[in-house]
């Protein structure tokens, strides 16, 4: 976490990494000047090759895996040798890094070594873990599109000394990089707001708008329904104007800036169309525009997005596009009324949206929009971007044909198909609003793996702690967050985790191994803890519970009503009391102590992170720490 590891001073100052009070002083005392400067240099050089959160996240898997392999092999030689080996490693790192880094590193390697000793996987597994972890790091760089750190020095003078330094300090430097906000793997789970807006005002832009509007007028579109033309349908000046706008540098730059270095953004010409808004209707495919909907089904494409960019060509006094998942209240969505060069891009496969129309006598001509499309993907995975492009384009063409066939249903069959379109539109809205297709896919995969290996603990581990990671990543985020999407994910995984936790608790409680008095005592402790957490949530309100102030959606507010002002952090304290009380059940303590410990560590981590980050934010606002 960004506030638990002390980064080198130059990184902390240049990149504004949060550090605990006194971190600079502690660092100055914890290592000689030469060691400290070498440590800062290593971190700075390493950072240049590990800027993408996905790369850092994969390194947090591959590096411990390689160490697990080494420890397993050493354990096979002699258990005492493993203890000496890990101790020597901890002492060496402590001599070369700040105290806080050395402590965290020591805890991590002690955990990995303990796992190797307890499981004693054998020589073959040890070799496999080491080889997989070592080459997995190269794979991580390939996936993320970043060069390896080793490649920057391997052919230079003194490379052997650098390789030794790199090997010894790899884990601690990875932990520090992971603690930085921009590179944090927690950001992978953050629902950043991907509704991007700009305005095209150039002379060429205005000329292109005019050319396309003239072309539409010449077609004499029917104003009783929406009208659609593919980009290829436009000819001569209008076609050339459409081509220029579909490759516009300002639009490409807007999307590229959102994703940052390492991403490529390309136009998707096969989906582009010219759209003339029609009036609202009932039971036709035009109705879907006035319902919450997503445009495509390919939301489960981690790390890549296909954007639809709505570009307004003329005056628009009537139609507003709404994005209900971006704010705190689904019924009060973020809205954009686009006109004269306004452009809004959003995720074609993920973003719920709909339009509303308020008649205005000043609206003489129908609203004209270009639907432009762009795919964004890691530069190293061009095939991945092309696949998303192909799948979404194929779907869009088929969906458009079905849409046009039901835009004016005049037979029993077309009316049935129109109802079918509306039914699935509503179904997808509910699924996206309350579950999310990526979340559902993750849960299904976890369930399938549990079935394949016939071990329910796999599903339990995979789904019990996700919400803590979401809390930490989102609380730390400094860019705009899609609040409704974040809250959906957090509530979903927390609910799933609590359902399983209470199932484990109930099974152990009623296993027959406890007296009635003991059961009553346990129930009282658990009920008191969760009762306190629930009441505190009700007092604070659901939005503020899920960081609506910290994320910039609500103003600061001091809550003095009990339990606030009396019990510090009552929601987390109550939840920890309730969960800890479950350990009073012998069956739970014997079989699921690891699960209880995981939840307690998760809540303690969230609490520590909230305290440190909140103090920093209050300090910046001049509100003090109270």
C-alpha cells in the first residue's frame, strides 16, 4: 500500500508518494549514505521498466513463486539450511534498504519460507515454481509491453555486480513500486470513469460538419423514426469529411491520455455510422435508446476497451445522454447534451447509458451525430486489440440489421422480434447495474476451478477477499471514479464473502460441539459486532460508507451521532469484533481459522490505509486530523 512502505526520497518527492510521518528521518538513520543512494538509484531505474500496474501485479506473483521454488529446494537439503538462508537474506536486505522496507520484506519472505516448509512440495515442484516464476517475469513484461530491467544493463560494464544487486533486492524493490499509487496493482480493480469529453472547434472540423449536414439534408430523412447510414454510404465531400473525423488526432489523443503510455488507440471504421435521432416510441427498437443499455456484449476483455464516441454535428436543444453508473444515485445520472462539435466517448461494451428528450420549439432540424469508434489496447498485444475490434464489429453489424428490421414493426413476427430486443435490453441493464459481466465471469471461473480440483476452499479464497482490494485501490485513487460501478463491485463481493463466512459460522455453531450457554455467548458477541457495524453504516449513510466524500462526490461532513465520536471507526471495529467472535466456535477455529485471519487482516489493512490517507487529505484541506 502506498502508505506502508517508505519509497526512496527522490521518488517520494518527485511523484508525491504518501509516506508516514517521520519516514524521511527514519530512512536517513536506517542505512549509510552510500547504501541509501544505491537503493534510490535502483528503485528509480527499476521504476522505468515497471510503470504499468499489470506488470507490477504479475511480478508480485512471479517473484514470490520463484522464491518459493528456491526455498522448497533448500528445505529438501536441510530445514536448518532454509532457516539460515532466509535469515541471511533478511540481514542482507536490512543492510541495503530502509528499515520499513526491510521489515515488510522480512515478513513476506518468512511467510513464503513457512509455506515451503509446511507444504514440503518436493524437488520437482520446487524446480517448476522457480522456472515458472523466473520466466513468468519475462512474460509479464511482454504482456505489459515494457522492457525488462535486466535488458538495460546486461551488456554494459559491471553487469555482473548489477545482476547480483538486482537479484538480492528484487522483492523489496517490487514491494516499494507496488506501494506507489500510479503503479499499484490495486488500480487494476479500480473502476475509473471512462466517460471522456472534448470539443472539436477547428476550422476544418466546422467545414466537415457542414459537409455531412448538407449530405443528410439531400437525403430527406424521415423524421418519424431514427435514420442510420454506415460510413461507407457517404460519398464525395461528405465521405472525405467523415474519414477525417474518424481519424481525428484530438479524439485519438483524448483516449490515449486516459490509458497512458504503453497503449495504442486505433479507429474502428467498420462500426462508424451517421445517426439522426428519431422521436421516442413504444415497442420498437427505437425504444432501446430511451432505456438503460450497453451497446455490445464483449465486456469481459481485461485491459482493452472499444469506445463509441458520439460527435454532435449541429444544434441540439432536446436530447441528453445519461450515464447512470458514474455518480452516486442511479436515478440522478451524469448527463451530456451534445451540440456543435461536442464529443463524448464511452466504453461500447461496458457503459450503461440512455437518452431523454424534452421537446423544444427552437429545435428546427433533427439532431445529427456521428458514431465514431476506437479500440484501445496494450501496444504489445495488437492481436488482442484486433480480436476485440473484430468481435465487436461483427456483433454491431448483426445487431444493426436486427435493429433496422424492428424499427417499424408491421407484422406479427417483427413485433415479436422487437419485444425480444427490448426484453434482452432490460435483462442486460439489470445484469450490468447489479452484477457486472466481468464479475460474473470471475465468479464462474472460480467455481469451475473449485469443481475441477474438488476443493471448495479455492472458491472461498478467490471470492472472500476481493472487496478489501477494491476498497484499498479505490480509496487511494486520485482520478475520477465511476462511483456506481465501484459500489456495485464492492457490495457484490462483500455480500458473497459474508454469505460464505456466515455459512461457515452457522455450520460450525450447530455442529453439536458446543453447550447452549456457549452458543448464546458466541451469538451475543457476533451480533454485537455486526450490529454495531450495521448501525454505524445507517448513521453515516451508504454513499459516505463507500467513500463518497473521499472520492469527491459529497462535501466534507463531521458526523457526531453515536457511535461516531465515541467509538473510533465503528464500522470496521464492529465487523472485526463480529468476525473475531466466530473464532469462539471450536469447529470454526479448527477448520477455518485461516479464513477468519484473512478477514481480520483485510479489515486491519483497510483501516490503516484509511487512517493514513484521510489524515493526508484533511491536512491538505486545512481541516486537521480531528
